[in-house]
């Protein structure tokens, strides 16, 4: 299986039956023909990428064309919509020499880096990374961890859409269980700077202190000279990805991430943020960005139900359940690649959000803050 088929297989892991029927235009052909097309996609997974590369397909999925705009998003998964947006922007930059860059509220200027963006998107794995990242923020993970010290019980609430709270979670985790949280910090920096750049401008103008955030998460002091918000978050995000890669202790840490995917509380269904394979997931404590939540509470001693958390999740300490619930498994090489290409990936998300996600009326995202 070549790289394109491997990435196509990862796409198929995310796609629902309804997604596949949409991709093969099942409503326009006989049931036998639709089944034959779906079998062809499963037999040659790289074909999924070829289908999404067709402008008519991505336009239909994004509801740019067609009369059923309000109905489509109830039938297909967030992952498929976001994959369509990424494939669509890849086609755009392949023939355009520039992409817009936000320089202020409602102000965009052309930046002539189209060839660099097209080169980045020519790798199927990069398209998968961006589609998975966007889909992971259609819902968030949150919960409460409880520790008992000589001074009494201490509760910490965490949410993987809140940089400050997510960073504070690192202090509650042993060193070997921090890479998934560092990885999610990198994901969040990419998401905010790529999709909601105004949110990071507000955060920096408010209570977010860059020096303190860097110190809390193990990074050196931010560069002197006052970087623009987007560049500052690029520095943070790339740094967090590199920290996660450097502290990822081979297959053991990857195994911890997979363990957590099967260790959530009973709640909403579907892959949690960052989950690469749906088969690794059991229903867990996830929260929709729109505000519907099922928050998990895990204690170092007793869970909210009064049972031992370690007993609920055999072979896994409570810390690993919390620490790895915010990210799926990923290799150190992939994390370093994310860091090396952070700027280009952020620019791709800027263009995709401006041209397709917000005009199409995507409602899975709630602006932070």
C-alpha cells in the first residue's frame, strides 16, 4: 500500500456510511451501483482523495452549490466537510500565486506564497492532518481532576479549548504523560491562529501572559521585540509540538494515548479530538463546541460515582486517563513535521476558513472567548 492509499485508508476510518453515500452520489444511481462504487473506494482507498479533488464534489459538500444547504450538514460528518475545504483550497493555491493574510479586523492583504502552500498540500498526509485537526475542534474534551495533598483536596477543571487551563493540566501530570497535552496545545495554537486569529488578538490584549504561558509549559522565554499575534502563536505552537516529540518515549507514550481513547466516561459518541482511528475509541466525555457537554470527572482516589478510577480503567493510572483524553496517538516524526511546517499550515487554514468554512455557514465552531 503506497502513501496515498495509506492516507486514504485513514480518511475511510473517519467517514460514516452517510459520508460514503454522499461521495458516490448514491441518490443519483441505483443501490447496486452505489454499493459497487463504495466497494471500489474501500478496495483502493487512494480513490477517496481523487474524489475529493474534484471541484464539483467539494462544492457540493460545502453547500456552495445545490438547494439543500441547510440540510446537508445534518447528513454528513464534520470530517468530510473539513476535508472538502482543505482539498478545495489545495486546488485553488495550485493555480494561484497568492493567498490572503489577515492584517486586522476585516482587512486582508495578498501574500504571494501560493507555491509554498501548494507544495505543502501536495503531500496527502498534510491534508489529512489539517482535516483531522479541524474535525477535532468540532467537539472539545473537558473535565475535572482531583488531587489530595496534605493541605486537603484540590480540584482543577480543564478544557482543551482553553490555553490557560490546558497548560495548567501539565503540572498535574507525571513527565511521561505530558506529551499528549503538549501536542494538544500545539493543535490549539494552530486552530486559533488559523481559524480564529481575532481570538488570539483579544487574548493577548487581555489576561493571557506570553511569558507565563511559556514558563508553565516548559518553553523558553518568548522572543524579544513583540512578535505579531499570529507569529507569536506560531512560535508557541511549533515549540509545543517539538516538546511533545522530544518527550514522547517511543511506543510506550503512543500506547498511553491509545489507552485513553478507550477510557472515557459514557457520553456522546464519535472519535475524540485527534483520534486517528475510530476503532480505538469508546464513548467518552466530550463536549460539543456549541455547548452540549458531558464532562468527565476523574479523581486520584475515587471517581464521582465512588468507584476507584484505577479500578474503572484497568492497567491505567487516573492521570493517564485525563492526560491522554485530549489527544490521540501520533508519532514523534509527525509532531516534528507539524512544527517545521507550522507557518504554512496556519496560512492554509486562514485561506480555507475565509473562503469556504465561514461562507458555507459552518456551525460546529464557536469563537473562543
